[in-house]
C-alpha cells in the first residue's frame, strides 16, 4: 500500500477531472478533492483492495458531491450557460457531432444521455482521458468505456439528423 502523500500525488488530478465533469465548477471540484483525501486519510484502513485506488477515491468524491447536492436540494450537474467560459475545449467531436453548432448545444445534448454515457462523454471530452483511465475511474473495462463513448456519439449524431 502506498502512503497517502504518494496516493495524493498520483491520483488527485484524476479525482479532480472526474468531479469537475460532474460539477462543472473549479472551486467546488477543488474543495471536493480536498474533502475526498481527508476521508481517504481517515478511512485508508477500510480500503480492501477490491478495486483500484483511483476508483475508490472517485467513489468517495462522487458520494461527497451527491451529499452536497442533497444538502443544497438542487441537482445541476453542470451549469451549461457557464460551460464555455470554464472549459477550453480543443476537440474534433464537435465537428463530428454537429458541424457548425456551438459547444453549448453539444453539451445540452450530452445532458440528455443516461448517467453512465454522460460520465464517459464528459471524462473523454472535458477530461481528455484515455479509455483505460475512464475505465479505472468508473470501475469498468476499457472496452466498456470505448463502446459507451461510441454509442453516445452515435446517439448524438442521430439526434442531429
């Protein structure tokens, strides 16, 4: 088992990218990452090794995020009207999906997808993560992540016709 400092160095960015995809807010994401590692330090003995450390940390972060949402009694995963200002995208998926439509419309369409597909799309597009990294975060296989992304892209293309 690695010490917590090494775990933080190796996985803080992964947890941040994942939680940013859910929140769309840099400050909240940073706070949740810090809270995640506080919980991890406290509960490191509860980690059984049944999954990867990054998966365990992302699950903690997701739990903290959902707990915040429940406490605030609102559920806005990503404030779409602020998305263009918060995230600089340099990707070709926009051309594949919607031609001349702007990013905002792409993300509005992504919001209509089921949670798993939406998470994969955000991690791939916003987080610029490889399928193996997405699989590690979500506790699935790289093949599952690749297929889920492809199917999500297909659904978005169909909606655009």
